[in-house]
């Protein structure tokens, strides 16, 4: 499909992530000639060491603490084209587009350190970065609205601290006094009082308050 996609067995409801563009990731080959007892603090061949170029051509800056960047070869992409394919014609196996954001978190600029060998204060900095990244990603448009902050009236667009505070109704923030979202889906199966629909950006427990048909002719106007 050219973008991150998922396939599923209808009988189990379980999904398997398929990301064909991940084949572009670099592979340097596996070598096991000897066990390295010590590692250098800086490795010129490491894509993530400060100041080195990564496989995709991007330059890793000379960071001095934790560092986060969007994965150059992400399993999910934010701009995948919406598509649904029935691969075998029976509904048993199908594929759908899935979008997302994948980020890489570098714990420390030193190549020879692991989380287990880092000082406590530096480990806490990593945990704080994890927390801030989860908070930032939760502000993206695909966040489930029933978890929005209803008392938030102004936000900084895209969580950018350099942007001025702006009213939520002038932004794409999920935080708003009346957090109700509208999502167009396809009815895939009707079984008595149960509907199976998709694709939909929702999780278990997301309330559904109304169902309406889509009038295509009106949409075109």
C-alpha cells in the first residue's frame, strides 16, 4: 500500500502491523567475532552518537542530555492515504491504512552508557522525557476526545511554547468544553444488535452518542 498498513484475521479480530517502507532501514550485517568488554564513549559509526549522520542523511545534533527525534524509518506515518483492501475476497483477510507518529529517544550522548549504568538523576531525566513525549503526543488531533480537558480554553498550537496562547476553537486541539468528535466509518458487518465498523480512531470505552447515515450527494455540495 506504500504506507503503514494493517491486516487482520476476521475470525480472531487480531491485527498485524505491516510496514513495507521499513525495508529501507539500514542493515550493517551481523558480526559475532568476539565479545567486546568495553565500548567507546563515542562511536563514529553510530547513527545516534552526537554529530553523526544517520542512514537517511539527517544529522544527529551534538546533544548533551536526552534527545528525541522523529524516527527516520518509522513503522507508522502520519500522512498515510486512507484505503481498505479485501485481500482474499471472503472478508477473512483484509488490509487497512493506519497512521501514527514514531519517535526515537536517545538516553545519553555517551555511546558506552545504558539505562542500567546511568546515574540516578540522568535516569530521572529520561523518565521525564518519556512523560513529556506522551503528553505532547496526546495533544495530536487523533487523541480520543472523551479524554479531553474540558476546562482548557486556550492552548499553544501544536504544543509549541514559542506560539502565543490561542483559543481552542481556533486550533486543532482536542481540549475543548464540549469534547465530541465526528468520525466517518464504513459498516462492515451487522449481527443482530451489533455493528462492526472501521476504520475508526477509538479505544475500548469510547462512548458513542449518535449514529447517522452519510448523505454523499449533500457532501459533494
